[in-house]
C-alpha cells in the first residue's frame, strides 16, 4: 500500500475548508482566491516546488 503526499493545492484547500467552519462565506472566498494566486505564482516562479516541506520564507515568500 502506498501513501501519496498531498500536493500544495490540496493542503491549502483543506485548511481553508477547516477555516470555513467559522468564517463568513465572503472571507472564505477571499482566502481561496489568495491561495489560488499564490499557488499559481509558486508554480510559475518555482516549478520544482512540490511539497510543503520545501517551502521556505526566502526565496519563496519574499520573492
């Protein structure tokens, strides 16, 4: 039996779904949009980035 590592998108969306239990719908929509844009940026600028454990403040978040 193999366990696949969840992708960045899946991790972000699962956390947003958890937050959605206590936040207003418009806030959740904003979070989803921000996550979508951030993940698109990461994919375009750092295509080798595949796991959350690879994400570092510098250069990924400061770029």
